[in-house]
């Protein structure tokens, strides 16, 4: 047994394990024993992606969650993703290996500030990126992901004003692309995609002259202008599979390169580095909080558990379901 009170304070189970234990074997054994499912985001470390039952981006994971029969789901991702799964599967036990795995983008949009902002524009349709906390979803008319944000916006009549939150880079990219002048953008951003360095990207392009630049739309405009292709995480993977080029400069979170290499082992993928580090890659500090040890212990004890009030689940479910319906 574990002391849940101490785990709640720490955010994850911190228990010594036998140095001889094979974590991969034990996780696979427990999955079968407990009829559990592991979902993992593309930004997780390779060993987490490889042990997951399903790996995807935010939209794919949300869609997959609606099809699951298991009542025990271990979510290797960040907290808002676990919350989204709980909203879609309120009767299931959703376990997040580390409750500290938050999201800088979600945290850039708090409930009270956004509620006050929304109340200033009562005639606006509220579209919120899925990268938001559950309480923000209760203020939304419809959610979106980077995979279907364009389709979601296009589903709204051109003469209807829109509030888009929380990512300013994605919002402004779509506002300009779709010519939606009556679209108000919340001033939030993702710490990973905000940090890409234009100077270092230019340096890399000079070195790898034939490499195509592919970028996530959460990147700043200076990066997007240089990109040969802009798309969501899954769209970037699909592009590298189907595109005839053999090398790419990748401007998104480093974890996705693991999948790109699996699908196209003959191709080269060069991560675009951030502007404030000597590191050659750009990692999400929150995604990388999930480790094999934490995953094992959370599966073993089925804890920490994502909890949401019935009221939040009820109010947040409709905008998420509307998001899933537009693919």
C-alpha cells in the first residue's frame, strides 16, 4: 500500500524498486493482469512510446479514448490530456504517472481571467485549443486541436466573431490563413514552440541545404515563414512518410522524431534547437516528467488518479465531442 496523502503532496509515487527488475516486462505483465491500456503522446520519451498501446497526438488520443473498453487507463502525457480522457470516459479510472506534468500553454489561460475576457464579448463563439485545463473547456463552445483547428474555424460562419484561445501563434496563423478578421486571440503560448531560434534555423539550413523545414503551427511567425510545410504533430509525421525528400529540419518537440525515424528509417531528421540552450533539441519539460519507473509504479498502485467534478465533466464534454466530430 502507498500513503496517498504523501503521494498527493509530491505528485507521483516515489518508492524504491529492486535494481534487478525489468520495468518493461513488469509493465507489460501488469497491463495484462489489470486489463489496463497505456496511452502516450508523441512527445513522450522513446521508451514510453514503445511500451504504449497507442501513441498519437491530442486529437487521435481523444478519439481513441472514446473506443476503449478498459476501465483502467494510464495516460503518459500531461494533465490536460488525462482530464480530457476523464471527461470522455467518466466511469473509467484515469491514472497520470506524475501530476506535476502540466502544460505551459494551458497555464497561460486561467479560468477567472478567461471568464472575464469572454464576458466582454458575449456575441463571440469561443474556440479553445484542447491544450487547456478542464475548467476552461467549460467556458468553450467548441474545442480543437492543431489537426482540425482549421476545419473547426471554417465550420463557423464568416460573419460570426470568434474568440480563439490560448495559443497566440496558432491563432494568428489561422486568422491570417483563413482571413478571419473578426477573430480575437488570447495571448498564450507553448514554451517549447516559442523557443525556436530563427538564427539557429538559418544556420542549419545553410548546412543542410536540401533539407525541408517542417514546423508546428504553435511556432512563432518567423519560423513558420521559413517552413516548407506546417502541420500538427501527426500531419508532420504523415508528411515525412509521403514526401519524396530524404532530410528534414524539424521545428517541434523532439519526441516526435522517434516516430518519424520508425516510419522512415532511411531519412534524416534534424531537430531545430531552442534559442537559449546549447542543446541540439527542444524538449517539453512536462512531457519528460513521465518515466518508466513512474509509469510502472502508477500502474502497480493505480494512482495518482485524475479526478473531476460531475459538473465540470458535464459542461466540458460537449465542446470536446464537437471537436471530435470535426475531423
